[in-house]
C-alpha cells in the first residue's frame, strides 16, 4: 500500500508522455522554413553560404525557402531542396521557393521536389528561373497575380501532378527552352494572362500540352509538342481571347499549327496538326486528318469559310465555333470526340452530310440560333444533339439520328424546328431540363414543316388514308409533339458523297475502256 503513490505518479508521467509523443513527432515532421532576409542574412539552415548577393547551397536541404531580398542569385549547385510531399487533393500550401513581391532574383541549378508548388512567383517582377530540375511536385512553377517580366528558361519540369507551368493573371513573362514532360494535367497552362512569350519548349507526354484559356496576345514560337494526350487548346469568353501570335514553327507530333488571324481567301495546307481561324473570311479547310487536340478545328469570329472532307478524332471538340457565322461544315467524319461539333454564340452556319458517331455528344449548340443541321448521320453517341439556351430557328432536318443513348436534350431552347428526321432505336428520344428546376423555362419546339414530321421507331399509330403520315400525333413530352409523324423512314444519304468518289471514278474509267473496245474495229 505504501508504494501506491509512487505507482500513481509513474502512471501519470507515462500517460503524459504517451499524449505528448505524437505532438513531438508531428513537430519533428514539419517542414523547416528557411529565410533569406531583406538585410541579407540567412535563417533556418547552415547549408546556404552567402557571398555578397550570391547564395550557394553547400548540401541537400529539407525545407522551404522564402526570399525577402531583391537583386540576389541563389545557386543550387545541383543539390536538392526537398519538401514533405505534394497534396494530391485539397488546398496546396507548401512552397519550395517563394518569391512573393520579389524582383531581380535568380534561382538556378536546384533540384526541387515534393512540394505543393516547386516555385511560386506572385506579385513579382524580372526574376529568372533557370537550370533547375523541378520534379514530382504539385505544381512545378506558378506565376500569378500581376507578375511580369519574369524569365523561365532551360529547366527540366517533369512529373508534377497538378501542372508543369501555370501562369494565372500574369503579364509579359517569357517561358523558353524548357523540357516539360510527364506532367498532369497540363504542361503549360496560361489563364487570364496577356502578352506571354512561349518559345523553344519541348512539351511531351503530358495529359495536356499547352492550354491558353481566356488570355490574349500570347506569342508561341518554335515549340515542339509530342505525344501529349490532348496537345493544344485555345479558349475564351471574348473574341480578343483568341487573338494570338502562333505560327507554323510550332508543331504537334511533327505537324505544323496553322493559327491564322485576319486572313482571307486562303486554303489550309494538308499537313496541319491543328487549325484555328480567327477573324478570318473565305478560308477552306479540306481533306485533313486531325486528332488529339482539345479542338480539332477552331473558328472564332470567322465567316464564310468551309470545312469539308476532314476526319477529326479523339478531341474535346472536333469543330468548335465561337461567335462565327455563315460557315459551311460539310462531309466530314467526327468520331470518338467528347463533342463532335460545338456552336457557341454562333449563327447561320450549315452543318450538313457529316458522319457524327461514337462521341459523348454529337452536336452541341450553346447560345446559338438560325443554324441548319441537315442530312447528317448522328449515330452511337451518348447524346445526339444538345441545345443549351439556343432558340429561334435552328433547323434539324433529314438526319439519321440512330442508336444514341439520348437523342435530343434541351435546356431553355425553344422555337427550333425538327422535320424529316429518322429517330431510330434511341434509348430515349427527348429530354427537357426545364421541369427539373422552377427557374428554368420550358423548351417548346416545332416538330414538322407544317405538312410532314419525323419518323419515330416507337410510333404505333395508324395511317388509314395511306398518305404516309400517321393519323394521330406522336407525343414527345407534355409540351412537344410531332403532329405529322412519318410511317416510313425519310430517305437520307447513308454517308457523305465524297466517299463514293473513288468508286465513281473507277466506274467511269471502266465504262470508257469498254466503250473503246466495243467501238474499235
């Protein structure tokens, strides 16, 4: 009994140690923060040697570096700056080298790995990042918040899980002569930025190669993009976002990019790897084979141009039209894309005699009107045609719309006309998203040409007067019906006429030979 107070004391000490031990371990696991202070002193490590404004690594360093001094050089001598690991999800927090509000700082010859951001440049100017290996981070390099005049060149930026280089609300930076490989999702991503110069980079084996989004006046020269899943993209919400200086010195798997601005009366060459027509008129794109970009062909603010006899596969948008009108997209094969063709704020275009097959969505119209889609084969898509905020005289006629999971989907899209289409073996013919929420308007469309409607495989009505039109309407939903459903399929070409051309020429040649033989003495 006399020993019990001692045992109790020992128990309490052990309990306190057990509770405190995880906290002690956590502190040890935290990343050290190293500062290069404004007065030039170094805090947090003895492995950075200072000589005036020149700071040299003397060994590998575990920790992050915050630079607070202008006009310095940080020389890594190929030593490693190592973090505690990049977060695969959630907020990214730890930064390998943080250049916030800095200017005239050079970071060179450092291996930077296992951070959420390898290097982050924010509100910073005229810094140089060169000769570094930036590997296995979240983001390799991020340049943000009005940072300008920074130069990032001759770095190896590899296997970063959230992106290689990201420019976000930046201006006038130069990205050149870097090896940018095996990053996910994007090799180089330029967002809401302007006047960036991207040149001489090798961009390979990334999920996306170079993506320019909502940015303007970007210059691309002599970039080689190879074996990326989706190689190249330009997008935006304003016509100016598409005005960039991108010439044929940029290649996709060895094929040049044709990015034309303010051109007219020209034909795109057949060796194209990517085609963009920006503020162009009367351009012809024909007999191309395009694959593996975010858009196969991009038209922005372009008029009176033609895309024909072209095959586009494995893109997000086979053909993408933004604010473009009076164009003809005729006799093309659009297959295995996310969207075969996408109209955005575009009107009075003709989409005819195309094969649109095995896409997630065959045709998408967003805020577009008065377009004509006729004599197309729209087959085996998850959704055949999607209308989003697209009303007023879009015409869908004489199409074969077959074996799609959902045939037609509408979101606040009315006064469009459908007639002489064959709706065959679709899992669901039509859905209107309006009833799903009280703030959405119903989509009410016209399903005939005032005399004849469409053919529906599940129409079970009769034709007592034998005129080829059902006696009773085909009910589509509570607000849509085909008043003149066809009893037999409308006659529609099975595939574009240009596919017959070799056979047609062979028949003509054979007939000519036979005629000569029959008429010869």
